[in-house]
């Protein structure tokens, strides 16, 4: 358990250290994704990070989009409308005291843990994506944190722009 009481700088450093420990396995997962064929109906992809408001482990998903998105839970291909959760080993991030993430009754935060975690995981994942060879992924692909946590900026993961 990471006890409550870290400064913002210490929090980011510790959070990033936990992410760095799983970079190699994350890069391998991304390389596997990059080797999969993408259906012709896919026009773009969006990667989104979801943070747990009580300090649980975050999740990262990729959404494939096209003009006619479909829903098909049996089709394993990468089609327009498909979403995939990356099965990343991020459980150690749940070891931070929940007080880093909980908002006060008025909606303010005593500690900006969600914002700091959002920016940290976003920059880490982008680095992993690029190290895995994702800059040349054949779709315009972006990365954002759900609900605009952190700085709210979107990162372009590929050379292909929309």
C-alpha cells in the first residue's frame, strides 16, 4: 500500500515507476495488436484510459471506428465498431491509498490524484505505443483519458492524421 501523504511530485514519480515496471509486457501486447489485420471498414482508432475514482487499477481500451459501426460479440476481427480492452498488468496501481483519488463533497479534490494519474498513464502509454512501432500503425489513432482527466489533451499516436 502506498500511504497517503506523498507530494504531487512524489506521487507522479511513484505512479510512473509502477508503470515502467510493466512497460516491456505492454510493448509486447501492443506488438501483437499491430500484427493483426484490420478490416477495410475501419477508418480510425481511439485509445482511451479509464481511471477508477477510488484508486483501483485503471483500464485502457481501443475503439475501432468507421462510417458504419457494428456490434458483434462473436466476430474476433478488428472491424468498425469493435472495442478491445488491453489486458495490461496494472494491478499495482490499485495499491495507492484511495484518498489520493476521492473528491470532497463539493466536487473539489484534496489531492489531484486523478489528474496526475491521467497525465502520467497517458504519456507512459504513448511511449509504449511508439516503442512497439505504433507510429506507423495504418490508422489515424489518438489517445485520451476518459472524462478529460488531467490536462484534457489528446495525443496523436500515429503519423496518420484525420
